[in-house]
């Protein structure tokens, strides 16, 4: 059996808006995430904050400028259940640490 070390990749802060999530992180940690980008297929966008050793914090929100991809067929659910009514209700209370994402380092062949 081959072991594949599991490592923390990033922590996710979900927010109603990217600006709201960025301000939450700035207020909480004293430093604001920057950069990031869009996930066109998921209709979300993010900002990032490098934490340590390749681990980062991601602020993610629904991208209000995004449109449904022409070839997508039925709408694809957004990342981290941002479309889910329970998630939407939770986001009404403000941004929050919603997920952690792991990485599996596989040996090169």
C-alpha cells in the first residue's frame, strides 16, 4: 500500500459579497486578502491570503457579474454550496469559516 500524505491546502471564508468577506478577514486578522480571480463555470470569484508554507485563506462569494456558460445546460451548483438555502441563511449573519480543503501529494511516476 502506498501512502499519500494529506495536507491542508486552504481554508475557505464564505461571504455574501467579496467585499464583505474581505473586510471580515481584515477586521479579524488585521490584513486583507487580495488578488484572486473568477471561477467562470461556478459563477463565483475569490480573494486570497497566503498564510504559511503554501497554505492560504480563500474568501469566496457569488460573482454578480457572472453569466451562465452557454454550453452548461442545467445550471451548475456553485462551489461550497453557496446556492443552498441553508448556506444563504447562514450568510445573512455574515461571512464565516465554512470549509477546509485538503491536498494529496502523490508520488511522481
